[in-house]
């Protein structure tokens, strides 16, 4: 999702009409879930995917029509063979795709792009709201609204403000909505369907330790969308040249390291330092943060020894229950490469659970 919005931001000076296609409803098995997106740019190139095959081909055909007319469309697909009989994509479910015209130079699109860019750069969260009633897009209107958890807003759902009031009454605080979907809201003129999409900064993965396991974890984690920060206390291991895929590589002592890093409720922490002492040092600090994921490498024996020391220092069993250790999914991994696969698989699993 975020990659598509980044593409829209890049087009901010484009006067042409691009089309954003979003899977807004899914019933039963389907190739992509709710929230999947693709962008047909005004020059005919494409980014993202709503599922491939005939479904995507028909979506792109409709998108070209939206590009010409400037009017949004809602497309329904049955994946039982009637809509995709020319392919083997017989998933058996139903999918609805919403296609909306995007003019990056339009004031609303610029304002939304600025807020999404701000969240990506500075953190935070919010809701992106899109009216699905195509009649409300008449006259070049863009009934889309961003509501930030910090009170910031951009765009407009309706001129009367009734929809926005209904939205804020139903979803307050904004964090009550975890997954995107279609919701019915009441306004003076009747019920309106709105697609709501929670947005937040991409969770940063902090990897403590720059050794052989880290060198396998970092490129794989970056490949699946984690911005990665590598931390080691040795200059020769905190070498950006060894981690070209990392967003940042920092050399700093492990003592007090969490106080110097913005490890927040969205952060993922992987502890793969060079020994028990440093793992315990970093783990103790990580447990004092709100990090969403904390994983520590090592055997059960090593884990139990570290846990024993931490309990003696005042941590509780509830604190330790937050830790994934031994780290990674149990797939029988032995080599650094296999261990990296198991770790990143677990990161993906936790991220997907929301």
C-alpha cells in the first residue's frame, strides 16, 4: 500500500490523470486481500497489483476508461470461473475493486500525499477515508479525507460535514480500526458506503549485532518491506558497506542504546549480538520499550539463563512473555541463511497479524 502512495507522491507535478485501483471487498478465497492496490500512471505504466491474471487485465481496461472520463468505477468479480474463465485463477471467491481518478496536482491529492509522506517520515497513524458513491465524485470533487491520530486532517468527505461527524463518532479513537474495509455511515441524505484504510509508518526493524546472521537477515527483511537499522558497538561490524540494503547503520555502545533510538510501539527488535552479556543488555532495555516485536537468538538454555538474571533484576514473567526466543519460526534452521529465513518469516507473521 505505502509503495503505491509513494508513487503518487512522485507524480505530484503530473497534470495527467492516473488511476488508483484498490481491492475494497473480498469474499472467500482470492489472489489478493482487501487493500491490495495498483496504479495505472498517465503514461500507461503500472505499479503494484490487485491479483494478476484476467482480474487485473479487466481492471486495467476499466482503469483506462476512468482515465478518459475522470469518473470512478466499482467493479465486481466472481472468481468461480464466470469472470476469469480464460485463466486458471478459479479461487472461488468474490472481489470488488474501486477505481478512482488521481490528478496529483489536484489540491486534495496534494494535501493527502503530504500527510502520508509526513507519517512515513515522522511516524504516527491515521485513517484514510474514500467515499465509494460515484455520484459524489461529480464536478471534479474528490471525496477523500485523512484524519490523523494527532488531530491533523486533509481533504473533505462531504460539504455538509455530516459524513465526517459520523465517521469520528464511530471510530474514536482512530486506533479502533485495525484493518481496511467498507463501512456504512449515516448522513442526512441516507446511508453512504465509505472505504476506510488505517495508515501508519512502516515499522522499523532494529537489528542489534552486525555479525554473520545479521548479514543474512538484513537484505531479506529489506526485501519484504522493513526499513532496517543495524546497530553494533564495533566499527568494523557497523560497516554500511556490509549492509547496503539497510536504511541506517550505527556504531554505538550497547549500554543505554535504547535511549538513543526511537524504538516505539511499531518497532521490531531483533537481538543477535556476539554473546550472552550483550544480548541480555539489549533485551533488558528492549523490555522497557513498547516495541511490537522483540526477538533474541540463542538456545533455550541460553534464553533461560538470561531470563533468570532478568527476573532477579525485577522483570516479571509477563515481561518475558513478550520475547520471541529462540527467535524465528521453527523450521529446523541451522545455517545463517536458514536462520534468517525463519526470523524474517516470523517478522512477517507478526506484522500481518496487525
